[in-house]
RNA sequence: CGGGAUGUAGUACAGUUGGUAGUAUACUUGGUUUGGGACCAAGGGGUCGCACGUUCGAGUCGUGUCAUCCCGACCA
C-alpha cells in the first residue's frame, strides 16, 4: 500500500494528492458517499479523542464549562446579525420539510409536500445565533456574568470544494461562546483562548504557529476582531488552525441580551467565540508526515509504542512472555503500547504499516537479539534503529518519546523559520511566493492593496502577527506609509 | 455559476474497425513461508452511471439525463 504512497511523494508536484492518499492509506478517514462529508475511521478518531481530552482540560482550567445547544436553527435567527448572515448564507443546508411519504409506484419515498415547514430550519454552520438567543434568557444582571460555555459538536457548511480534514461539508469541532459584562473582559478572554490554542498546537501537536489578528476582510462574519493561529505546512502554504473572535456587542444587540450593570443601567452583553476543528488533524498530518506516512507526536499518538515479536513457532511463547512484562511496565508509566503478535502478517508488513500509521516508537523483540539481552528500537521521526539492552528499556522508551516530541517540534520550527521572509519589493515578492512560505511585508491597511495581492498571487493576508517586533515602513504595493508588517501567504 | 474531463468488480485502470467482460490490487480457500510491505495454486465477485435510439448484435456509435472529479469563482 505504502508503495503506492511512495509513488506520490514528489510533494512539490502534487502535495494535495499526496495528502489525501496519506489520510486514506493511514486509515484515518475517507470520503463519505454523501458529497463533501467524511467518515472518520477508528484510528483517526482516536487521535481526535485525544486532542479533545487535552483541550477540554485546558478550557476547564480557565473556568469554561461544557454545554450543548440544538443542531437546527430557525432561519430568522440567522438574519438578526447582518454581517453574520452575509458570511454564512451561501453555505447553509436548509431543512424545509418534516416528513416523507411513499411515492405513487410504491418503490421509493418522496418529500411530502403537505409537510412543508412554516419557517425553514438551518443546520448550524456555527452556533452564535442559537446560543445568544438562549443567553437572552440566562442574563439579567451583571451578577449572571460571565457565562463561559463550550460545546463539542458537528457543524455543516456546504462548501464548494472539499478535502478530507481540511475542509469538509460536515466537520467536528468545539465552539466556545462567552458573555461578559465589560469590553475589556471579553477582549481579554478572546486573547486568552487564542493563547491556549497556540499552546496546544505547539506543546501537544508539535506544530509551531504564528499568532495574530485578522485583517478586516478576513475577519469572522460579525466579529470586531478575529485572532488566529497560522501554521505552515510542508509545501509552504498556511493553514489557519484556530480562531478566537471578539464579537463586541453585535450579538448582544441582535438578540437583545441586556443586563443591569452595577450602576443599575441597562447594557448589552459583550461576546466572544472561539473554535478549533478536525482541521487540526489536517495540520498535524501535513506538518510532520514524510514519505513513509504519518509521523505523530507522542503526546497525541493513540499508540505510542508498538512491539513486534520475530521468531520461529516454538519461540513465540517465550517472546510473548518477555513482551507481557514490558507492556505491563509501560502501561504502569502511562505509555500506550500495542503488542502485535498476529501470525497472519509478516514482520515486514507490520513495520511498514505502523510506520504508515505514525507510531512513534517501534520495538522489535527478536529471538536472535534476545539471546544477547538486546532489543531493536526504532524512532519514527528519524527512522533510526538502535540495538539496546532490554534492561531498563522502559525508561529508555520514556526518554525517547520525550525526545521525539521535542525533535519534531524543532524540525517544524526550523522549517518554518527558514521559510519566513521579509520582503520590501513587490516584483520580488510575486516571484518568491510561487515557492510558498510566509512573507512579512508592510501593509498600508487598505482593502485595495489586499485585493491586488490576492489577485496577482492568490496569497492573502493571514494576520497581523504579535510575535515580531514591529516597525513602520512603506507598503510594497501602493508605496503608501504602513504602520506594521503583516503575514502574507497562500493558504489552504 | 463558467471552462475541462470522467463514469466498466471493493479500489485503481485497460477494452482496437460494434461480435457473449479484462488486468492489477484487495478478498476467500489450501500449501510453503515469516529479521523490511512473501510465493505458488485454486476460487468468488460486473444488469459496463441511467434512459431512449441506430443495428441481426452496443462497454464501444447517436441523443438526452444524472453523478463525480479537476481548474476558476466561492470558502474562517
């Protein structure tokens, strides 16, 4: 299978095909029969579950609670906030009827025209509207605030073009929605959640990100400010991996959510929303994978260590026994381990298969090596093999897992930093961006400049980054003065 | 919505001037194997996207239709 994968690994030629093949071959997900939707397979879902668990804990540490709101949103809710409806109207799935009936020839079903809904329902593309409609009932006084809710759910956006994990019609995500008594508190929360996303991306996914603020045209529909983390994929393109929005009082006003403040004066509630989706898995795959398949960071790998025995029939019982001891010890240390002694697959197949699945560490228990008290250990990130003593192997593995986590992060940082350029000249920019990368350029802040760059190069302003020292300069397109540099890249 | 292409086995694809449907892989069974994706043998699986037409005869030709993919547009 991975032989076919290797044929596709001229990544610069067709990175997206390589990516799609990898996702399918590594048994993560597949295209569903329903157009644009995906099936997440058990192995892929295990990664998502682990991400969920970690993120959920991080949210809860900041006081966020989980809740759940309806899938279906009355159409009228969506039109309350003008910009919001404009942003999402084109990609909404609409429920118009509530019943089917058998057709005249009795060999199928048709929509029952008598069951037309008076008001159509929208399958949520995001839940701001229905949640703020609910918050109206929850909020009367400044004492009711803040409300810090998160929900894990699916959403539906009828995208024109889809790609597994990166942009599917239906996807899984978490969406946090908070309500605050003051502007400052809400802005603070929006930034705080972005920082959590960045921490998660870097410490767990080992994906370095650039944090920043979106330009007005790229901003979330209905937001005053959209904060974003942008990651660089191995082909130099940017992937927006998480966003946090400061929504001002837009939704408070649209849904009439007023409270009495300490001065006994009515005031509209301040809002934030923030989310990350299964797209993070796309980021994970596209950041680390190599020509042998996935490379998963130990912190998120469903299987951290795989043990494969090799021996003749009569040696297997002894190998099973040796392995059982190691498995027990590793489990005690909180390391997830799989012992694969299936005899219907040859070792070579297993090696290739677990590499394809990105298992960070592989241990080979060979009867031959074992006579000398040795085992072969391979790390997935570098594919380096080593023979080490079976004594203390558990501690060795633990350290190796930490090392792999650090190493793949460093590798990703190095790659990204080597592909960030400062650029002052538009002609040079147009030429260089063909090869991908992040470009830090001065921007005059106008939508015209932004549009011209997009038209000429397909690249967009990803964000105004926080993390770089900013100095004023001259916009390379218009020649007008510019306050700061922005991050420009082609994006997924 | 504009431009281009493709619909044939689970998947990926051949199929010549029209003559009863093929290859690879996957699957099943048996045997030999097992330190880097095994080999041999046998077997199962198809209303050739759908409809109509031309023809003695259509996977192949014609018309229509549906679906999918790619490039644009669109897209957090």
